[in-house]
C-alpha cells in the first residue's frame, strides 16, 4: 500500500470499519449501526470479555444482560463531568479508528474480528503496561463496565444479594 | 405505614426553598449571612446563626433529595448524592474519592462514624501550625454539644459480621479497638447509610440542622453552584452563582447573593477551588496546597461462614493500634476500619475481569473487607495534594510518596494478620499481582515482597481535608483559628478545608464541633455589629 493511501484510509476509518462491522452480522446486540454515536458497538465487543463468567449462561438471558449493561454504560457516560467525558471520548474514538487501534493495540485488526483470547491479550497488555496511559485506559473501561453491570438488580442473583424489601412492604 | 419524609413535610409547611434549576430569570438574594455548602460545616453554621436571630441563605450545588428518594440502590444513590457519580479521582487516577454532593453534603451519605479530633493531631496543629485555642480540653464542650444535638452515642447492638471480624482479630492479637459512636436515632440496622438513610435515622444535616434553620426562616437554594467571590479591598461584596442541572451542567440562569458576612463551607476541594477561581489574595500561595485525604488500602478476606457485609451498621468497630504508633510526625500511621459491601463498590474497587473477577464476586457474601486509612500531612514526606483549576473545573493532584507506600506495606501486613486471626480462610490484598494468600506466614513473606505502585494498588478515600488551613501565622494559614479570613473582614471558612493536616479519624464530628465553636463566636460578633 502506498503511504498516501494508508493515511487516507486510516483517517477516514469509521467506527464500523475499525470494529469490523462490515464483516459482522449482528443480530445479537441491540445496536443501530447507522446511529451508533454512543459507542454501543465497541462496548458490545468488550462487555462479554470483561464479564466472562459473570454473564448468564443461557443465551437469551445473556443477550438481555449485555443489552442492559450497554444501556447502563450509556447512562453512566452521560453523567461524567466534562473533563472525564472528554478523556473517555478520546479513548473510545481511538478504539473506533484504525490509527488509534494501531497505537493502542499494535494492530489494525478490527476488534469485532478478534477472538476472545486476542481481546484478553489486549486487555492484559494494557493492564500490565509500563505506560500509565494504557493502564488508565484499561482501568477506566473496566470500572465503567463493572459498575454498569453490577448496578442492575437483575444481575445480582449470582451474588445472593438483594436490597431489603421493607420499604415496599410498608407502602 | 409509610416512613414520613421530614423534607416533604417541611416544604409543605412553607419552608423557603428555591431550586435554581427551575428558575427562568436571574435573581439577587440578600441575607445577614450567606453560607456556601450544606454539609457538616454549612449545616451546623446555619442552625447556630438562625438560632441567634440572623437571616441566613444556604447555597448548595447538589440536589435536594430526601428519604423518599433513598431507595437503597447504588445506581440511584451515586449519581444523585455523590460528586461525579462517585467516580471522582485524583489527577493521575490513582486514588478514587467518595464525596457527597446533595443537600446535607457528605453527611447525607457517610457511614455515621463519629470521632472527636484525636489529641495528637490537635497538639501537632498547636505546635507546628500556629493553631490556638483548639486543645481537646477547649474543644470537648463543643463536641459534647454536637454529640447531644445529633444523638451521637456508642453503637449498642452487636456489630455485623464484617465489623465482628475486625473486633475478633483485635481481641486475638491483643490490639486496641473501640466501639464506634454513631449519629443515629432509631437506626434500623440495615446497612444502607452510604445511599442515604431511607428511614431518617441517620442524624445528618439533611434531617437535623438544615430543617431547624429552615424552620427559623432560612432560605435554602439548591442546584446553584457558586462560581465567583466578588471582592474589593478587605470586603467581599457578593457571590455569583450559576444554576446547574442534576449532573452539575450549567444552566443559563445566574444568581447573586449579598450579605453582611459570607461563609465558605463547600468542602476541602470546592472551597479552595472557589477561592482560586475568584483570585482571592494569597501572598504565601497557600490556597489548595496541602489538601489531604486519608489514602485508604483494602484487604479482602474469604470466610467459610456468611459475612453479609452489606447488612447491618456499616461501621461499628475501629482499631487505632497503628495510627499514632510512631508519633505524630514519624512514619505514617493507619486506622483500621471496615466498609459496607455492596455490588458496585466491591466490583469496581477490586481487580481484574472475566473469570477471576466473576469468581470473586460469587464469594460476595463470604467476603470480609478491612480498610486501612493512612494518616497524611504530618511527616516531611507526606505533604498531601494540591487542588488546581482546569478549563472545566478542578483537579486534585495527589502524589503518593515513598512514606505512604512504606505505610501501605505495613498496613497490608497488619490487615492480613488481623483477618487470619479472625478466622479468614484466604486473604487477598487489593493490589495487582497479589494471589489469594492462605496463611499468615505466607502473607507475611508475600506482602514483604509485593509490588506497590500508583494504579497497581487500589487506593480510595472518603475524607477530604485541608487546602485552606487555619492558624495564627498568615505564612502558614488562610484563616485564623476561628476560621476567619486573614484578608477579609466578612469572610469565614467552616468546613474540613481548615484542617492543617488530615486527622487520623473520620472527620464529621471534628467539623461539627469546630464549626459549632466558630459559628457561635461569629453569631455573637454579628449580633453586636
């Protein structure tokens, strides 16, 4: 590839390209590909990796849990103060662009095209990186996903945790 | 029968409350005293000043929420009641900070632990920080007054299993421990203090001093963020505020507040931020510097029996075995406590993801967590952090020093020793790379060699102090020992920002007692004036 072509492609890279959505037919996650301005597609790739072992085993329940988590992530992002929002947005846009993906992961292979062990390897390399920027990227995404998943009462059954019911009983 | 909500009842009875987010036009409001912030300092000051017959306006950036809104779910409580939805972090993101943001401030969401200011801290302030008149003998009557006012008394019931482990470990090892005094009245022992008390048992500012002030005619303005102190020579002449939505995003309406006297009580991050943004005189460049946390380490322990750390009074036992062991300015000490265990808190403050994290979460009810709160601000290598302005707000730059990491290693070892003594099957220091440890012998060796570093070791804090210190020497302080500005006749500071160091104890009662003393003096001065 000529250098000029590479730069043009990289800068024109859209979220769909980076995530490999052109090659991926998703009837699994509730995402409108044309209107994915909330990074749902990106998180739909990451959530099952972060929550492997925590998500329900039954496919339909798993799909619902992932979708609830994606909704919750979207809501959490909307609550962030401007500085944190800007930082997160920058990270997510990098992960949705080919050049950013190359910088952050050493590969332009779209995330959606990567297998689970490869995604785990990517998260592990950030987690153990000597660069604070990579570690904070990992931790930021991890906290966002974990907090969003465990915020839903529907996801507490494995914890055997439930809030008290005395208030409901008093109504 | 439903729980009565005293805020709803009060508002129905005609309390003066303005939700700035609902205003359509800018307004100017006047009173004898305007108080910025409605937490431990602002609430106590408001009650005392209105009792003295002064007119008071309380300005709060957060929302007015009350027991009807406290539904015992983290997903509701964190966005509604905490700064940055409980996601606030220091500049390098190495420390997570939990700070309240609603009417009542952090008192609406704290875990009710009430401790008088430790004598070694007061002695150090007198000796090294030019603080006068704040010995324990002088302060004790003020602590008694506030303990009486807020029903602060020793927790008379059995500690929950999480706290019991701390107690049993201390008993086995011969370590000091104390049964905690709590500001509760008719507590239901449910364990949801951190999400706002659903039954109004917690004697927070929301249900005590603020209602008392409103009964006496004070005005509460919520969702108004004070953005500028207008000043000229030695006088403050107005405060400018902006209406904000529930996420603190600015709305078009502005408010002006005018008063004879102004009190800053916005907490140890927002008070210095407001002073910096308003460019108050600061010839010795003190504002925002020496801001302190109690940087806190976490140690998880797996027990074979259910711990159910979400249930029951969240904190009822602490140990001061290691807080002052090396003298005030020696190696950093740490206080041992336990936190309540709820899903988001534990999921986000533990490590890893995927199968290993899921397995940890499956042990949720067998999990005991001990925390070590490191006492900062006394040792030469423990100068705390600095509040700095950013384009959109502030940041707290808080480098963790070698002295802190030495204390952290000792703290992890002490917590593991305690947890094994209490019967833990496994202990997991919450720091990257640490395995589950199966015995105290294994823990001792592994912890002595463990890697400790920012971002690798989980550090959190719920206590913010300093940044606008008190003292008689203007080279060391912004306000005198009564919280009165060195530079303005009509400005006082009444919150945790006036502490010259951290405390080595949970701060709410220190703020209540010292504010009661300082607000009483201010009320006398203003009445004469």
